[in-house]
């Protein structure tokens, strides 16, 4: 079955990410779902930003009234200086405007800087509901819970806040529209324990350890790679609270010594233990493509994206995260046509 096409932070290849315009455009371009990153404000409102540091994705740095909010945060050895959602109320954040995060690669999107406000999670539930009515098909959300261990450490429990938002929006209906994902498995367990009905997907980074497990276990915390072994996948499949994994595309396709794309067995391995599998992020620019698919020397130019997108989709995975949903839909439709013709 051809995979779901998930608009990564909306149609973030065309509009500043996490804006109403980006999400609405994603559905116009054929996306089946959209993926918000979810963080919290000081007063416990869930907002949609790539991370809690909003320095690069809003105009906060130019706002003199917030100059004094610039600060340095430290958590488990990670140090970041900037402006952070947890230091603002929702009323304050609502005055900011979004900016393109990858302006050097996407100048057309950057032309929209300053046009769109920050959204709350509650706003996106409304956008998805409205788009479902407009396009007369069931559309979904893949909600990524960001930095849950950090937010818990400062008294902002994202599991509790998220569960309340889901129920308030009428989205706890076991209708398949909601997928929840995180790089921290603890928050997935917590949301499950709160009775939220959704598919839970464990995001597995190419390197490192989940921060929640470092908080819990210190040096004994498992590495992400441990979960991609045969026993690691089996344990996730048997967990009862994790229904899928999501990996960087390099875990599914890579270039071999001859410069050809080769596909790993990970999709089949995950399916064998009852797990769905997704990958991130399919992008057409040379800067992001696997080496055999790049064309020319300019990072912002589109390379042979069709070849890479097709290789990923032909692996049989369940969903792909994309910045340009229309491109992925085109490849998926071609794949669907070829499958139908072969039957």
C-alpha cells in the first residue's frame, strides 16, 4: 500500500513552517496529514514551533520589548542561548511573526517572513477539521512532542497539557486521525496512560540517546541504535504502547560504493514485529539529497528528487515526511499506477 504523505511542519518548502498558510497549503497539495512540533509557553499553552528556541523562526530578535528575554538554557549538558517559548505567555508570543528557518535555501518562502503569526495546537486542530470538510476526506495530524523531559523539569508536563488539548478538540475518538511521536519514549507512555487513543511512534535519531532515558538511567541509558537491532525492534513491538518507529531516511536508503542507491531491510524488519515505519525528511534540494541524487553544485537547486523519493516509497514503508507534499504525491501516484498495472 503506498505510504501516507505527511506535510512536515506543513508545506514548509513553500511557506514558513508551522504557519496556518503552510498547513493549509499542505492539504491543498494533497497531503494526508501534517506534522506539528509541540512546545509550551510559560502559562501552559501548547504552541507550534520547531523547538522551544524561537530565535531563528520568529522576529523576536528584532523586537526591542523582548530584548531582555534573551538568555542561556542548560539541560543535560546541552547549552543554548536565545529566546524560549517557556519565558513568554501566549499573549506575548501571539504578537510575534514567523520567519523562514532555511532562508538561504528557500528564498521564495522567506518572502513571506513577517506575514503569519505563531499558532497554538488548538488552532491546528481547527485547521485540520476545516480541511477535512473542504476536501471531503479524512485528514490527520502527526503530533511531535518536543523536549518533554526538559519541560517536565520546569513544571510544564507536556503529556498532561497535550491530553487535555486532544480531548477539548474532540480528537480522542479512535478514528485513526491522530498519530503521536517523540524522540522520548517516556512521554508516549504517559500520554497512553492518560487514555489518549492514537498510534504512538518512537522517533529514532541516527545517533545519541533519548534525553528522558538519560534523566532516568544516566550513563546506562540505551542508545537509539539499540532499538534498531532485532531484539530492540521486538521489544518495541511487544511493548503495547509503541505502534511504530520513525527514522532518518539514511536508515532506509544509502549510497553503495558504486554510487547507487541501496535499500536496507529495516522496513521488513519493523513490519515483521508488527511495527509501522515512517521516515524523515524527503526534500528535493541538493543540500538534503543522498549523494547519487544530487545535480550540480548549488545546494538550493533541486536534484534528482524523483529517484530518491521513489526509492524510499518502494521500500514499502507506511509514511513519509515531506516539505513539498505535491512532489511526494506525484511520486506516490506513479508508484500506485505501476502497482495497479502489474496486477
